[in-house]
């Protein structure tokens, strides 16, 4: 096992750098992206109404963040598994999930906003955090092991 790790030093270093990029996106999120819901959900949001949002800016902020997280996540999947089929499959899943999540997010915000704050919170979490990577890595690993 140790010999295998030493043989893959470069891959491990790249994976560490890519995970560091994900961490940096999280650290600098307030400076990089338009998202008034960041501070809203950090506060006592249950007692305050939803802030007014610039839907277009919010869409592009969420899109940009999702794109960055997805691109880095796909690179992590590539360097972890070295399988282009998995990369293509993950890319398609990321695209499908974005379309579904962003549509549901704006639908819920537009029609059920105040009554569905927690739903907005969790949908937004999937858009702004690389949670799908945490699901894909074990799934792909198990798939690779079963082959």
C-alpha cells in the first residue's frame, strides 16, 4: 500500500491542490460571488423576511460558483480514477443536476419564498457546495471495485 502511494505522489499532490481550490472558493465566497443569501442564512433568518434578490445576478453568481466547483470536482474525479468515461458521465450528471436545482430554486423562491426558507437553504447548498463530489467519489469507487 505504501509503495502504491509513493508511486502516485504526483496524483496525490494534484488532488491536494484541487481540494485546496475548493476550500479557497469557500473562503473567498463573499468576495467572488453575488449571493445575499450567504449573510441571510448566517443570521437569525427565521425571524427575518427573505432579502430582495437581483434574480439575474443571483443566477450568474450561482452558475459561476457551481461551474467552478463542478470543474474542480470533475478534475478530482479524473485524477482519482483516470477514467474518461467516468468524467463524461460525471459531467453530464453535473449539467443535469444544475438545470434541475437552479430551476427548482427559482421556482421555490418565486412562488413559496417565505414559507420555504429551509427548502431554499438546502437547494442552494447543493448549488454552492461540492456536495455531489462527496456522493460521486464513493459511488465511482464502488463501481470500479465491482468491475
